[in-house]
């Protein structure tokens, strides 16, 4: 194949990939291995469905805040119930050894939860949470979506 033929071929591939992605997004097909969430009502000024996506696929809160079985798999029926943090750095540190229950966001009103997610992991008491809690700087809308989802988790 001559180099003059490669550019149009590359363009066809890119257009095909973009079109397939747009069609999948329009169809509502899940973009990950997790099943699509049922359409959820708006609450706390946010979309619980979009919040589910952020919590599970982006922030991955479930990884630290959920207990695991003997093989290291998350126990799905106990997601967000709190769990020992399953990793620590080898250097001296002040990392949290337990990730608390965050199902329903106990102890957080909406304002405190928004602050937690938009201002870099500021806890209920106004202090910085210990690592490995990420220092989120979400948009207010994304934080509202996460709150709506976490309040809907049963």
C-alpha cells in the first residue's frame, strides 16, 4: 500500500471509531463491564445515574470502602459498608487503615458532602482526610450527582 493511500484509510478508521462511540452513547449501552443502572430520579440536585458512573468507573470509591472475600473480591452485597484499606505504602506514613462506611453518606449533609468532593477531601469536622482518600476537586454538578447516587444506595 502506498503512503498516499494510508491517510484516507486512517481517516476512515477514525471516523468509524468516533461514529461507533457516538452510537453506543446514544443507545445508552454500558461503557464498562458493569450492567447499566436503571434510570434514576434526580435528587440532591444531581443525577443518581451519572453519580453511579462517577463512583464506580471514575473515582472507584467501591475499591476502598467495601469489604473483600478471602480471594480479594469485593463482596457486592456489602459495597460501601466500610473496610480495612487493603494497601499501604512501604515508607513511613500516616495513611488511614480503615475506609469508613459511605453508603448513604452518614454524618454528611449535602453542604458537607459537596465540600468533601469539591475542595479536596475535607471531612465533616473541617479537617483534611488522610490518604489514601483522593483530594477530589469535582465540579459542583458531578459532586451533586455522586451525592444523589450515594444517598440512593441501599
